[in-house]
C-alpha cells in the first residue's frame, strides 16, 4: 500500500515495528479507525501549509510503516494526546530514536502560568507569533487543570500603567487609528476566509507588527493602552482562526496571550469575550463541565459591562448549558441574552458588530440540535424548534461557526 504523505524537507526514513501496537492502543481508546486519524490530521496539516494525506495512509501505519514526514509523526502524537487525554509522543508511537534525554513537547501554557510582567508577556507573544506554523500545529494541549490555572493567572495580569518614554520613534494617536481600523477589517476577513493557512499567516504577521511597535517604540499612556488592546484583539482573532482549523492547543495559547494583553490594557470586554470563546470551544469538543466554568467566568467579568457585552457572555452560557444537556438552563440563558441584546448602544464595542438577533438565533439552532442529541425524550420537540421560527423567539437560521465567541 502506498503512503501518500508527499516528500518533505523534514522527512526521514526508518523502519517501525512490524505491528504498531502503541498506535493501535491509542486508536482503540478513542474508538477511531486509521481513517479517522487521517481525517483529524488533514485539516491541521492544511492549516500548517503542509500536504494532506490519503485516507488509506493510516492503515499502512497500523501495519508497521512509519510516516516519512517528522511533522506528520509529531502531529499524530498531538492529535492522539488531545483525543485520549493521555500524553503521546512521536517516540511512543513510532519508536523515534533520541539522542540523550528526550525533550518534552511544548504545551499551550508554557511560560504563561503565574505572575508575568507585561514585558515578559510581550516577549512570549512575539516568540510564539514567530514560531513556524508546523510547530504551532504540533503544540500539545495543556491538561484541563493546567489550562484553568493559566486562565486564572491571565485574568489577574497586572496592567501597564505608565507611558513608555525613550529615544525611539514616538507613536502618534493617528497611527493607532489605522491599526484599530485594520483589526476591524481582519475580523471581516475571517468572516469570509476562515482558518486557512493564508489568512492565519497574514493575521499572525499583522500581530507581530503590532507587538514590534509596542516593544520598540515610545508613546503616551493612552496610546500604549490602545496598542495593547489592538494586540489583544489580533491575538484573540488568531486564536479563533486556529480553533477553526482544529489547532486546539495553538488556539489556547493565543487566547491566553489575548487575555493577558487585554488585562494589561484594562480591556475587560476582550477578557470576557475570550473566556466566552473558551466556553464555546470546550462545548464543541465535548467538555461541558469546563465550558460552564469558562462561561460563568465570562458572565462574572461582564457584570458592569454594556448590555451587548453581557449578552455575548450569556450567549456562551446558553451554549455551555446546551452542551451539558440542560434544557431549562439553556432556555433561561438564551432569554437573558435576547433581552440584553434589545439595548444596543452607539458606543458598543466594534468587535461585537456581528452579534445580532440573527446570530443568537443561529447559535440557538445549533444548541437545540445538541440538546436533541442528549435528550432523546424531547428530540422531536427540540428539532421542531430548529425547523420552525420559534427557538424561544429565534429565526431558525443555520448556525454560523465563524462567529462563536469571536
């Protein structure tokens, strides 16, 4: 059988055991076939700008062939780590030779746990943004408790309180006007282009540019705050695009950076939106308990926010309750969201341009499908609401995943 993982610069060849028991055990743990593994790998390879694989490739691996591409070998370990909740490495799966002690794979929370100065956060963000897309795709997820700790620490990031003087070029307010306008256009780019390799690379490039301005220029306190908020918005967008491409660990890392940068800027709206985004992502990956934790945190962070920001948080709460199969709590959260959304204001955050009654209806429709799957006794009634225009006041619109929590 031919393995069609095209030639790669990181390729190497060596024989694997005649039968790959480690891979077989991991696949059994998640009830996957070899084709399922390849299906999970391909979107990530595409997002990293790498050739995708033929669906039959996995059968050859199970029979003892090892992928020629080191990226594929390491990415398979990342995918199975996420799926099983147990760390797998390329050495575990393929018998990779190691020189000396094996280095642990990097995880989403590296250098983002505990107290960090704003300068440290900016340095970490700069290094991560410059990381090769293949390495970003291979990043391992953090354990749930580790991620929760990192999020908790991020929401307590100290703000940057002073101006940055110096001999560097001064950043005028008009320059930040342009950057903020460009961030808005990048969000709309995501609406149409999604999480493909090209848009992801472009947004990362723009984020790197803003980080460079923050680190190497001088500015007033107000301009510095706006620069940090713009960097936070770009990190949040990068995180959503990574999640859209199934790069879950990379998405988590961008989101942790977004929270810390937003906190440094005193931007509670973005902090709450990222927490809501984490709730959506955990709901989508079958982790309702974690989804509820992040949704509750989002609601808590918006207690003093404008109605639309609070509505966005309650929308994430509705999705989390749907993932948990709680019909009553889902309905209550959706009602709160809709009520708050009736009080839009002229000074609403530009980042929530998309959050309209139609978007709420789209999310409610998706949630009702989830609820139908977990409440068989109510399947007919719940699916009936999806097909009707009811949905507790909704329109029955098809769910648009590109806007969940963004």
